[in-house]
């Protein structure tokens, strides 16, 4: 029964869920980059949906990125609490878009402060995704690059 594919898939899904929703430890930049690209793709797909659902989908996507961003910040030896800025900024951007959609903002040009703030944070997230983390162990755990190289040998 050790080679049962259903058990293997269930274990893989359990490991994936544990990985996606845990805030402890560190994340390698490749893992975070792949997760960010997947979430960006899902976010672009939700833009085609009706507006009210799109707002909730964007908040849900932001909440799925928060644990991975927190672990990535741990790789820089920074507190993962800074990852909570992401849902707040997405909420501000959605609020600006919502105000425009219901007519409270007369022109789309008035949404620019929300978009500028969000764009600057988006650039910071991509820098975090691509910049190498702290070498060696830190207060959040061992270096994920060293752990990966030890697992391969």
C-alpha cells in the first residue's frame, strides 16, 4: 500500500497546504517567485469577472500571498509582520477603484494616488522575490539554500 497514488496525492496536498499557510521558517526566492507568478496569473484572470466578485478575489489572493511573503521576509531576517501591509494596500487600491466605479471619483485620474502606492509596493515585492536572502542561519531558521543542497546529496 506504500505506492498507492491516492495516498501520495493526499500527502502532497497536505504538504502543500502546510507550506502555503504557515508563517514559520524561511522561503527560498525561487519558491516565492513561482508562487508570486501563479498568484499574479490568477489575479489577472479574476479581472475578467464581474466587479463585486473581482474585489473579493483580489483580497483573497492577497491573503494567500501573505504567509509566503512573511517567510520570504524571514529570509532577510526581517519580521513577517510587514507582510500585512500587502492586504492593506490592496484594500486601499480596491477602495479607490470602487469609489471610481460608483461615481464618487468623477474621473479615473483621481485614482492615481492609490495606484502609485500600490505600484511602488509591487516593485518592492518583486525586489524581495529576486534579491538573495541572508546567508547562513538566522533567527527564523536555517538557510533554505543550504537545506536544499543537503537534501540533494
